[in-house]
C-alpha cells in the first residue's frame, strides 16, 4: 500500500469511498460525518494546516486506506478518523496507516481517541494491539419519524440559544463531555447545529444540542443536560421531544439518533419510552501517546 499525504485532488474520490464504508457496521468509525458531501465539508478545513493531518493509501491507484487526525489543539487531544482499509490484511494495513500518522499525533497531542462499533473487528484488534484502552461504551438509539410520539408538547419554556445563556451553558455542560463548553458554543455558529434551552425565571435549567447531518435525512441529539436539582421533572423529556419535532416537521428529517452510556439504564428507559429503539453500541478507546516516547 502506497500511503501519501491527502490533498485537494483526493477529496471527491476519498469522500465517496469513506461514505460507503462508514455505512457498514464492520467499518464504522465515529466522529466521521455521514454522507459524501458532509465528509468533504469535514475534511476540507483539515487541509489548511501546515502539518499533514490526513493520509490516503492506494494500491495501483485505487483507494484502499485512509486515516485522519481530528484536532482539538487546546486540549491536546485528537480523534482518529479511521484507520479505514479494504485490504485483505486489514490489521497490517491499519498499522501502516497509524505509522504515518503517529509522528504528527505525538508532536501536537497527548491523547488520541477512537470510537467505533464493536462489529469493526479489525479496528478493535488494532486498538488493543496499539495499547489503547476502552474508556466508555454507549448504545446508539434510533427514532424513525413514523415511530415518534405525537402527544401534545408544552414547549413554551423552550427558547433558542441566546448569548445571555452562555454562563448557564458553561455551568451545566459536563466536564467529561467530548466537546468543551467553548467548542459547543462555537459549533452552534454552523447553520446545521442547534441549541435549545429550557428557561425558567431567566435561567437555563436544561438544554439539548442537535446536529443535522449534512447530505442525509438524519440528525443526532448530541447532548441533553438538565440541572441536577431539576431532574426527574420531565425537562429532559420535553427537550428531546422538542428536538425531534423540529427534526421531523421543520427540517424534514426521517431519523434521529441519540447515544446513552450502557451504565445509565434510567436514561435508556426514558429514550425508549419516547419511541427510540436500540441500535449498535459504540466503543470508545483512548491512548496517552507521549508515554510511548518516555
């Protein structure tokens, strides 16, 4: 496999290749967007950095491998987009791709993360062989438009995000979440991302963050957070139903997904009561890479 830095000429072909692979559970990698157009939009900004963050592998000109580093420089964390391969010896090819990416990863980051469906057997073996450890696993739950509840929704206390809510958002947002509060507040500048807040007496008691997936008829509820003293009062349920109503009836989507930690049966029960059904489980691995250099 001939592995070279990814460039603009690769963008169209590789985005199409990745979109087809990531639709399959045994290739699926989290954090890569769905659909070729969304992947192009995700990868294009990563070509602007001085250092290479993306690599493509080819056999006789045909795309057979890819790896990318999705950077979060302020946290010194990167998330792996891949490694992907269609070669018969997948584990060997994944190791080759990682060898290309590792020097850049170790230069800029302390921690590397990767997440995928357990059906991705080759990536599971790669992660464990390379010394990554599993720090979290979450079930994906799916809600199709035809299964969504149609009960009356009392949403008069839900307001779109406003800048005056920033302090409350920072306070409510979990410290261990995969986006920091500042990253979340930056993401909502994109038109396909939405933040709705449950407001009482001028203060945010809970919020839901929702992303439309470009180029598809799908969306994802990425975060639902409610103030600890306000839980078990139906606020989370109202926020989720509000986001789903927006997705199905305003944005024209047909599928909404949400993830839940496998050790959170209360949340899973709530989501299933709202019509969500169980999908695959995502396993998240991480590695402190600079320990390798000590």
